[in-house]
C-alpha cells in the first residue's frame, strides 16, 4: 500500500461513507435543515443535534441504526476562519448512529475498516486517543484492530469524555488522528500539534447518565454518536495544505480571486485569508438562505447578515468594488445542488437576498467612511496621532469597517490605531457571543423530561375524534410532578391519548375540557414536548389525580374556526404563487381562531390590484367546493407529486399530505376542512413588510369574517354619527378635514417661523467679535428644530463671516441645537458645524451632525443647556482667535 491515500473528491468521500454504513444495516437519512427544531440553539451546529430527543429517551427511533451527512453552521470561532487550516462556519458532518443497538466494539472496528480499507488511509499514519479510564476501548483498539499501544493515547476528561451538560447522557469517546509526519516517531506524541496531526473521526460511546450530584449511572440503552468532518477528510485524501484548498471550497476561492484579479498561489498570507473567508462564508450563506433564513438584526437572521457583511468587507480588502457576491453564490450552488437540491430550487431567493443585503451594506460602509473622516478630523484637531480602539471598534461593529481598512486610511494621514483597545472591545463582544449560545443542551431538564423513561408518548386521535376516554399519565403543578391537585389549581397534564391538537406548524392548540366523577378541568393550551402532549388547564371542580380516567373533549366550534383558517392559509400560498411569483415560499405562519397570518419571501410590496386578485381567487376556490384529501405517503413520493414543504420543518420518511386537487398540495400536520366550501368567505385585512425580503398578509376566514364585518360596521356607524354623514360620504369628509388641518398647520408653522425670526433679531445684540469673525451663542426659548434652524441662518446672514450657535428646549427632556458657520470658518479654520455641534450635544446626553456649514443636534438633559452653550462659546473663541 502507498504511504499516501488515493485521491477522492468530496462527493466520493460523502457517498462512500453513507454506502459503507448502509451495507452495515444503517438507514441513510437526509440532512436536517440548518433551522433546528430544538429551541435552545439558533442553528444546527452538530451532526447529532437532530437526534437529541432520541438520546434523551423522549422519542423512539424509527430505525436502530442511521447514517447521515449533516450540514452544520457554527460561528463561535468566526475570527479563526481563514486563519487556521480547518476552522469553518459551514461544514458537513458525516455520522453513524446507534440507538441502543450496537456499541463500542462495532463502532471501533467499523471506523478502522472504513478509514483503512474504504478510504485506504495507511495504517501507519493513524493514531487514536481514548479516555484515560476506558480500558475497554483501549483493549479493542489493541486486540481487535491490532494497533500498537504506543499509538493508543490515553487522554483526560477534558479531551475524551463527552458530556451533554451538568447532568444527562454522557460517555467516553475515542478519536482518530491522521499523522502528516510519521517519520518523527511514536515517542512523546503530542496530539495537540496541529502541524503534525489532524483529528478526523470522533466516536462517542454514550453509556452513562450523570445526576445532579455528579454520579454516573449506566444507561439502559447505550448509544453511539460519531462524527467525521467531510472537509477534514477531503484535505487528507486530496493532499492539500488546508480544507479551503479542497474541491469542496476552492472553486469559490478561485472565483473570488479571479474577480479581484489575484493569483491565489502567488498571493501573500493576508490576501489568502480574505479569499478563504469569502469561500467559507459563501457556502454558509447559500445554505442558510436555501433553508429559509432571511437576514435581520435578531437570531439566526443576524448570523446570516453578519456573514454577508464579512464577505463584503473582505472583498473590499481585496480591492473589489461594488457588488460581487452573486456570481460566487452561483459557484456555491453548483457545488451543492447534487447533494442539496434545494440550493438550486431556491436559486432566485438566494441570489436576491444576497444582492439586497450586499447593496445595503455597501451603502453602510460608505457612511462608515464618512464617520472615520470625522474621527480623524477630531484626532487631528486635538493634536493627537492615535485613533482610539473604541472608535475603531465602533466602525467595525456598527458599520462593518475592517480594522485593516481603518489602519490603512489612518496611515495615509500619519495616524495609527490603538489595536490593543480594539482587541479588548472585540474580546468583550466575543465573550458575550459565546455566553449567548452555540452549545447543545442535552441535559434532561424539568420534570417532563424526567418522565420520559416512565410513560409512553401521547397518542393523538384528534384527526378523527373530538372526544376520547383518556388516562392521566402525569400531573404537574408549577412544573413539578405531583400526584393530585384540587379545585382552583393551575395544572399541566399528560394523557395516554388525546383529541387535543398541540400547538405546532403555526396552528395554535385546541381548547376544551377534561371531565370525570365530580371533576372538571378547563384546558386552554396544549404544548408538545417531544412526543408528549402537555395539557395546560385549571381545575374548575373536584380533585384530579394521576391514573384517573377522564373524558377529554375539545371545543368543536373553536376547532372548526381553526380548520377554516388553516386550509385558507394553504389557499393563500397557492394564490400568491399564481398571482405574484411561483418561487414564493412560506417564511412563517399563525393559524388562530380569530385570524390567520402568513409570512412569505417577496422583495416587493403587493399592489392593491394583486391583493384583490388573490382575494378573489381564494373566494372562487371556496365557492367551487373543492374536496380536501388527506394522504399518508413516503416523503419521496410526496415531493415527486409536487407537495410543498415548509422550509425549516423536519419531516420523517412518512409524511401527511393535504391535497386540494388542482389548487394546493402541502405537507402538513394541522387540522383542515373537508371541503373548501366549509370556509365560507376569505378577506385580507392587511399586507405589510416585516423584514428585508419578507412580507406578511393577515386575513380572516369563515366565522371570523363576520366578526370582522361587525367591527367595521360599528366603526362606520360611529363615524356617520360624528360626521352627520352617510357611509359613502365619509371618505370625502375625512379628506376635507385632512386638507383643512394641513392648511392650518402650514399657517401655524409660518406664524411660528415669523415669530421666531422676530425674537431672534433681538439676539443680534449679544454677538461678539473674535478676531476677524463675529460669533453668537444664545438660548432661544422653546423653538422647534426647524424654526431654530431658520433663525440661525438669518442671524448668520446679518453677522457676515462668523458662527451662530443656538439652543432651545421645546419640551421637557428635549434639547435642540443648531450650528451655522460661514465659509471662512469651516474652510479656512477647518471647523465643521456637524462635528462641532455633535460634541456640544453630548453634554446634554445627545448627539447629532450635519454639513460643515449647517448642522443640527439634540439632547435630553435640559438642565445642562447653559453648560453646553458656555462650552460652545469657549471652544469657538479658542478656535477662531488669531484669525
């Protein structure tokens, strides 16, 4: 065997891994979405995350053995991306999992077989680690695999003992390392030497449960959780220096280099870092948008926005001007589409989102450049030579301005940047980010989780039945397990079976009651915790206890309103695709008893004509009385037939399909009408934008339309009485009042302005001479900002060459400032009105800015107006003296 393994493409590595374990009886499952069902994490950050409920014992596995290629995104070490050989935001984790089936010996032996026979890694180049107390794993590697003891390194708990958290599932692990320098021998091996070793396969033996006291107890079902980094294995098998130069990423890097007119192989390290960052982030951005994530300022939307902005910043460092990300996205899509077809299916949305965010950020960068110019001017005015680290970080964090660019521009003016101060601010932000998220919490939290080992999942019968005879399996009060509860107590109950729909898929839960012998519990909410339906209610009468049999009944009228709104939501999506754009997809929804809300990807506001057509089309479908069919089928069959899936939702191999032939077909677990005629009517209430590229329609259907019409009728009646007019006359009367109000306001503003000018003329006597200039610094009472500005301009005209600073307090906790400078002041003396008045406003707890000749600012602390004006006068005199 050659001392180096044969070349394999990234695609071949992935396929061989999955095929190998399929031959070992594993079910190949598709990658889960990057939007996890687990609310404790923003993004899917590990290959095992989709199986968390199984590892906790909350969910029964469909298959005892599975294997996946899972796409993941992590940003906790984002500053290392491009700077090390193998840090990434987006990566693929190849994994094989056993849920109470095979265990340690099979996992180790198969890992060895895969790496040495399938991938043909030379055995002499593989070193493994085991937990220091795991004699069993050590013996398997030595006796079953045949590894020399010197190549089996015992390591401590920090490196080789996997834990879910303070409590919960845990166990030792064994890691496989590839040795780039076997000629250095086996004495004193240091697996932490990144230049020699790369860890490429981790085997976790989940065999214990840790309690709150730290005691370890054997798990009844021992599990296997493994992870092989696809990019790392590609680096090894393709014989390249780092993950970025593999065929998984390098085509993007190469395309970016071409746009920047750079030869990657000849580039310096700094340039390569920027190219690698762009290559890495481009993959993450494409897959995140493909999975339905849109850029925003919160949550996973902010992660996406940050990645796009980093790409733009690094592009500018490479000298790329203007928009350049869309062609790189095309490269990333072409690399991914065979394995992840949704990247090509969502091509239009991906490119549109990227282009919009890129354009918006380029404008933000321009604002950052202007702010930097003001900061430099301030530093130079003080006679200093260093830009504060806080200022440099403000530019970086708020405006996306790279430190390197700040340093470059500063150097052109003979200035430097306080890099240590910048790094302190950066580290503080990094610690805040790490504390916020990016760990997988598998801890068995709360009483409900602890019940998982003792009770069976709830059987849901609510599709067919509105009432069931049910047994109370568990009872909780304030989240704590109890055996009974009496009247007046708020309780949470888990039943063996239930007709109550638990909130999911945007549809809120059913309401109803549980009844027994002298017992009545009103149910106002039902939440699904893994496979348990938790009924939230109040004991209205009697005493309830665990094991008791009750009659569970849902509110049929309430359910029917939910059904009408849910089916109407499907019709709305179908109508949007027909009227607006076939590529429109759902980005969120709410199905309630009184309304529906539908969020969708769309870059432009809908016109009144489009909204009318959508409404008319839906009401036509309702009137046509289309039958609704519910089918259970394999996921692949549903997709083949064109069923629409919700981005971010996790689906099993078998799915529920709601089919309205010729109109709509969607994967959905919600409750629906049997025939569209049952909906009755559909009415759009509003259409708004809620985020960049995301629109929202709110509407009512069925009985809720009558509620809405009654509300409108009451409003119209009240207006008719107040205006003494007929309904059809109200718009004209309102328009007439608006015009009268505008005319009155305009006249009032004119009078106020004239009065302000008259008052300001008396201030001219307070002007004083400073060298060849005249200055006026004064308080102008309660003038509004616009009147104050007009007054300052008129006073400056009378002064000639000089400066006017005015302040006013139009209301409590509000201060207005205006600075008006003549040309000689801001040109010869280089005193900019915007920067000057912004500094003065800070004294009153505010800020502001504007042009060099005219600027406005504001503040909140009216008690410091006098101090601010005094400071302004002193600074003006100092700046203009001797001129």
